[in-house]
C-alpha cells in the first residue's frame, strides 16, 4: 500500500513540474520614440486684413507655426484673389523662419488673402488664412471714348466713366502740339469723378489744342493716358460792320461786315436797323443774298431795299446791327456784336 502511494506522489509531481516549466514567454522594451497625432498649429500674423498694397510692393508675410515634429522645410505659402475660393502658390518647402518677403503680383484685387500651411514629418498639416481680406491696388484703366465739341470761346472734352471702386479724379492735360508727354506736363485741370466733362475756356481763336485724360484712384495711382483728341478754337464775333446808301436814287443800302466763327460751321445772318442811335431796333426785311448757310469770313455783303421797308424816312442817327446765329445750335445761342453808325 505504501509502495503505490509513493508512486502516485512521484507521478503527480512529475506532471505538475511539466505544466509549470513547459510555458515559455519573453519581452523587451524599445528605445524611446514618437507617436504624433497632433496637427501643427499655424497663425497668420500679417497681412491679416484691411491693408492696402500697390502692385510691385514688397510685403513681409509673417506667421507662427508650432509643432514638435517639424522637418527643416515644412512651410508653404499661398495667396487668393477671390476671398479664398482659389489659392495660388507663392513658395513651397521653406524653413519655418516666421517671415517671408513677398513681392505683390501684377494683379489687382479687393479680396486678397494669404494662407500659410505647415506639414510635419508625419504628413500632418495645419494652416491659417488672413482673418480679413486686404487689397492690392493698381492704376485704373485709361479713360476711353474721348469726344471734342467746339463751341463759341470753348472746347469741351467728354469721356466715358472709368469703372473702379476707388476712382477719385481725372487729370486733363493740354498741349499746343500733338503727342503729349505726361511726364513733361502738369495737368491743366482736375475733374472729380463721376463727372466726365471738361470745358476749356482759356483758349484763343484759330489755335489748335491737343488733349489727353488720365484716371486717378484714391491711392494716387494714375492710369496711362487716353487717346489724344484735338480741337481748333473759334470765337464767334461780328466785326467791321458798315453801310452806305447808294446815290442813284434807288433807296438801296449796301451793308458790309466780317465775322469769325466755327470754320466748319454755318450761320444765319440777320441785319437790324435803328433810327434813333440804337434805342429801338427793327428787322431789315427786304434784303437780297443768302441769309442762311453763311460761313465765317471777311467782307461779307448784304443788299437792303430800305425804301420798301422804310418809306419817307430821314435820320442822321442810324445804326445797323448784324446778328449771327450758329445753325448747329439754333435756338440756343446767338451773338450780336457788330454795329455800324451812319446816315
């Protein structure tokens, strides 16, 4: 009985020993490393909105980018001209220095933004954009469709409105010769938008004047010059009015006058007579010769049958007045400047 008991104990111990020492396990610990699920933190400091820059300006883009896993060139810079709908690359793969000197592109916009993007060594990205749009301003477009209108004593220049949000003024340049050089001339006048007309009254009859117009915005940007236009000044003036009654008993009066005016214009000429030195006037009705379509010139003549108009009249204080009407402005402007004394 004891013999079997000892054998059972030995077998049980052997089975227990096999279970304990048959299970094999091992472990080791790596060197310290990195696990990173944090995106870089990026802040655009400037330009951050509300600024106004000119085309060609050099502007510092300033930012802060923080991440423990940055490589040596983690930053890329972009700009948008449409308030963030589209972005265009300025520079990529640059060092995180916090500043970049950017030359403003040749592109005007009132909706500019800058974006800074930083990517760490694990491909995790962070970015920031200007909080508010800023403006890149360039010169306005040149005025177009200049038109010259000649009038008595004046040259009138008109042009089309330049459509720009910050249009402010127009500069008018004038010269006595063509091909005006803006850098050699000062504007003769400033016209404030939205007015698009200039009337030049500082002119002399018979001279030709040349004009160009530029547009200037609120930042002082001046456009290139418009197309050049010109006009030759005329001054409507009746001069050298005289008259003589014929001595052949015909009661015919020959009236002579000269006048200056629009060289390409035509005029209606009407003579008037006063028998009391210019106090009262009446038309000379029975006249011969063309009254309409008269062009400027010297020694114009009118024949007046005054005996039919004024029968049985005598006066030694007679005056003749010539009245000229610009036919292109009929009903708007008349000039009465010529008189003759006599009888």
